[in-house]
C-alpha cells in the first residue's frame, strides 16, 4: 500500500529542513555582555476576543524598580497572573515567582550566579510541590527573559531571526522556538489572520517605527500549538522599547497595548 500524501509530507518535513535560522547559541555569549536600561513602568490594556467585534477588557500593571547594584525588579499584576522577578544588568533573569490563576499553580525559578543552572519549584494547592534543576546552555532562555532577548538581539545587530530553546514554566521541558524580526510602521499588519480592535490600531501611530518579533513554536511542538504571537517594540535612539503584543488562536486572540 502506498503511503498517503499527508504521511509523505510529514516525513519530508522531517528529512528536508526548511529555511534555517541562526541559532541563539551562535551569538548569545556576545549579546549577554551588554547592559540594558531598566524598562519603564506601565499600565496596559488587554483586549480578549470573545466573538466577532466583541472584546473583553482588562488591565495589567507592570512596575520596574532599579537597584543600587544595577539589577532591577519587575512586579506584574494582570488578570491571570501576579509575578515578581529580578533581572541582572544584562537583562537575564535571576529569579521569578509567578502565581498563575489560570493554571492554579505557583511557579518559582532561581538561576545560579553563573547562569549555568536553573532550579524550578512548582506548587499547587492540595498537592506535593515538585522541583527540578536543569543545566542551562547558551541556546536556552526562560520565557520572562524573552523581551530582553529581543532587545539584546537588536542592539547586537540581529535583523533577521533566530532559533532557540525555551523552558516550560515548571522546567519539565525544553521547547524549540523561533523568532523572526519585522520592521514596520503598522505592527498589526504582521499577520492577516486577526480581527484587529480599533483601539489597538490607535495605540500604534504610523509615524513611529516598530520591530515586531514574530514568535512561534517549531519542531514537534508546532503540531500541538500552531499559532503565532507578535511582540511589538518601538525603535528608539536608546534601542527597542516594548510596546504591546497580539496573537494566539484568532478565535480567542489577545491584544495588549500600553494605556499609560
């Protein structure tokens, strides 16, 4: 019996690689030597699609505090999560505690001083906490670092895209991920799969230049989650400044932009 077309395509996808992106570990040691400015505190509007032309509104607040030793903290309070994070001068995560109401779990992670080891602790009410320690390679990031990774990559001169491995919040898996960088003055046009709220468009005037980081999973995980997420940054003389995001399942898409 001849294999079906789907099987042939899947096998072909495993054998013949697509357009290859640079791997993060090719230039990560260089970019993480740079210092990043502490981001600005902000209040964000979150719009979640609930039907054609219908969006649920919620608010998130992010507060950044600089420390005398050059590190800074990030305190985030949103509809699904409250978190406290500590970042080094280069934007790498040192530790984070996130209480996720959607997962009903508290995720904690602590990095060693040399960034070579990450210790994860996951707590869930009524269950025994689980812990795991992972060795961190140059290709790895923990997702709270993602915004800083894009800022560092741009500052280093990366203009195309790159592939890396992100770690799950509980540290249990490393996931193949990709990012492509798009320069535009209309960030919502990075994808034509979404109904864009007018308030979201208005938050990004075309007089400003932006970089959109088109984020998606790759490898086997792309079959489980095939949607993209788009992270929007303003281009400023000092570098990139995070300004909002959109993406996910188009039927339940989430749009975030700074309201203050």
